[in-house]
C-alpha cells in the first residue's frame, strides 16, 4: 500500500484493518504514514464534512499524539464546515494522548506520547486486566490517588463493552498535567445513554452513574466503525474528596 491512503469525503469512510482505504473523491483525506500530518485536498462542503470528520477521528485514535491537519489544499465555501473541524478538535481533546492541530505553522513534536494501552477481548476477565493496567499507570505517573477511582471507571467501561458491544476493545490511558485520561474503544455503534441516578430498587444501570461520580468529565465519540468512551479524572478532585 502507498504511503498515502485516501478517503472519500462524499461517502461513508471506508476503514479496513485500521487503514483508511482509497476511493474517488471531491475532498481527499490523505494521512502521511511517515509523519503525524493529514492533508485535506479538494473542496469540502456540507455533503462531505461528516465523512471527513469520521476520518479525522479515526486517525486520531490510530495515531496517538498530536495530529496536524494541513488545510492549505482544501477549499471550504461554507464557513460552517470549519466549525465542524473545530468540533473534532474539541472532541478528541479529552482522549488519552490525543490532539488535533488544524493547520498550525509547524509539524507536531516528534516525541512519542506517554501512554499505556492494551487490546482486550469481550470477556469478564478483561476488567481485571484493565484495572491492573490502570493501577500500573497511576503508580508510574505519580497519580496513586487516582488508582481507585480510575479502576472503578474502567471496570464499568470494560463491562459495558462485554455486556452490550460484545466486540474486541482497546483500552488506552495517559497522563496530562494532574489528570488521568482513560478511554475504551470498541466496534459497536451503540452509544451509552446516561439518564441520571437510577431508582434505588432498580437492577443494573448504575455503571454510567459510577463513571459520572468519579470522573470530572466523560463522554463517547462515534467512529466510522464503532466508538470511543472516555473519561478524565483529576488528582485534585480526589484529594478534595478525601479531605
């Protein structure tokens, strides 16, 4: 396969084995496998922006660290299209070791991001493996106070995949400042829905409530072939809770 793969902005994004596949297009999304740069070329309008959005989100997950989007070769006649791209940048900001740079002056830093990840099968045992990875990361990054709440959150995130998505998953975590960013990516289109506190006599339905309790922020992002569920925990929040 050539160093540059292309994605059609007019149709659904084709993803196979983690690679964006080539198609005909009005706007092309061209990821450079030798760098962290993605180039948009052609004309990007409302009809194609959702496919481009999906391709950029998929790229940000496939390649941790800052991803630069070169906009010098694309025309955007509708100003609202740029708003969608800015929305993608905001969506990935809370993912572990992820950042989308829209047409910056220079390339991203070549330094590899600090992160831990693991591919897990959709079985109950995966929750134990996820907790072990989270605990290791919290100790490694000097965030031991977040080990317990992060283990609570990741247990629910993994268990939700096992119970509802039933697909292989990838767990990823990374530090940023005094926070721990955790995400689980699966291959089901179903999105988690949180309706607040469950009745005391209800059975189940408390997983998202637990995540909401221990994390300052959490959410889910649809990908072309699944989703990312993420949460962010802050050491200062845990310190305030314990005091």
